[in-house]
């Protein structure tokens, strides 16, 4: 569903809801061309998809290069070693994450945690940047929409009061006027006590602007999955195969009956402060759950099938364009890691092999980011 259609929905029913579970289907700045005209940026040192010698079988264990980085650790970052691993998932629900294939990556630095509200506030204070969710949609971009419906805002999880069928995601997502990174649930909410929570309502271009200011970049999908796995071999979760080892939660997710009743057994109804749960083997926090995280790759449902099973993809940066059969005409980027709303009742994509997808100019209250930096 296009943003123009969603604006018309606002005019009719007074609320805008998401169009797809993973994408939410709302573009605050609509794309003016088709996904096939979008091309991925290549402003960092990666090959698009370079294939080397014949790959070992996808079932082979990961290979970790223990060579140290060239320089000292940047503040707040950890070294992710070079290596080779089996990327993807054979989980039945993850149809876009097959086939499992071999990927080789150079080493890189990665933020230990998601970017926080306090960190993003420093960026805004230094640059006077205004996020997409804070900008009023332009009338010329939405012909036919009543002017009073063109309001700045973003998409917020709004649980129903009772159990509902899970075949209509519009029952628990709504476009909320005045929702943005400063006001995660809407204008009556604020960041008091949430300075160390991950910043949310961040569209792709917002994350790019922060990355440029910070001298970093967004991770590729392959980099994120390699880092999230922490050297483990095709484990179900970033910490192993058991969801609650020793009875302890290892990620911020949804417990109870989705979407209406979160029993908050892990201590958090929404986002958690970064670093609240144990890190993975590479020293990264919250690579599963808490908030979804932007990656630099365009999303294609058929991308993994295009890589070829007999070669190793070296430093892949994703496809050249975006295509999602569930929402034709909307260009999307990959997101990884899942969020506080993930549950085995509906979405288990907090697993490292799971793939998310989001319209590039859409933000929500469960979507943030972290950054990486090449070794210098």
C-alpha cells in the first residue's frame, strides 16, 4: 500500500495503520519512482557480490580470523573479526532466508549497543537535524489528501484491549500525530528516564545522517548476521539453541498473548536500556530483540537464491534494487535483530538468520540502528 493510499485512509477513518507486518507500509516521504530504479549506495569499501573459489558446504563450521585490528578500539565499539560462515536460516517461516550460503567478511568495528536517545540528542544539538517523522508531509506529494490530514508523525504499536486474530496487523499499529524520536508513543510521551534506551522512529535517511556525522556507516546484512552470531555455528539464537538458558531471558521480547497482553516476564513492556541483557561472544549487546536495526542492503525476497550455492559471497552489500512481492512498488531496506514485539506466536525474527524489511523512509517505535567502522 502506498503512502498516498494511507493518507486517504486517514481522511476516511482518522487513523493510519501499517500495511504489512514487517514494513508497516507507511512512507512519510513517498518514493517517486519504482523500486527497480533504486540503486544501492556503494560509499564504503565492499564488493557488491564477489564470488571466489568453490565454497565449502553450507554445513561447515565458521572460520574466524584471530588477527588483531590495525588500530585501537574506537570509543563504544568492539572488534568483529574477519571470517567465513553459513548465512541464512532453515526455519520454516523464514522463506526469504534460504538457501543457507557461505559468506566471507573482512573484520570491522561495531557499536556495542544500539544508538541511544542521549547519543542521538548530541547529534541533533550539533547539527539541528530534523528527522523525517518530525517533518510535515508536503501537499504536492499527496494530491487529493485533505490538508488537515498532512501531519507530522510516525507509526506506534497500539495493542488492542482484547485478543484478536493475527491476520490483520492494522489492529495493533497506528499512525500517531506527533510521534517521533523525542515522543516515542506520541506528544504526551517523552524521554525522561529513557536517555539510555535505543533511539526509535528513525527512518533510513535519519540513520545515514547520523552515521555521516559520527564518521561511521550502517552495517551490511551479512555483517550484522556474522556479528550477531558471535562465531556460533548456525545456532537458533545469538546465544545458543535454548531460548532461556538456565531460566534467564537473554533478549527483550514479547511474553504473554500477542498483541493484546504482554506479561512483561523479562521486565520490559517496550524498549529496554541498552546493555541490559548479557552480550554475545563478540561482546555485542541486544543483537536480538529490543529494537529492529537498519542495515544498508536493499531488500529482495529472492536475494539469497541469486547468490549461488557453489561459491563464497565475499563482503556482499546486497542486491542492486528492492523487490518485495508482498508490497510491490515500495522500496525497502533490510532490518535485522527483531524487537521487543517478537514472539513465537507471530514473529520470531530475533533469531540471527531472520530477515526484516522496512520502507526506507518509514520509522516506528521499535526500529533503531547501530553503526560500524572499517579498520583503519
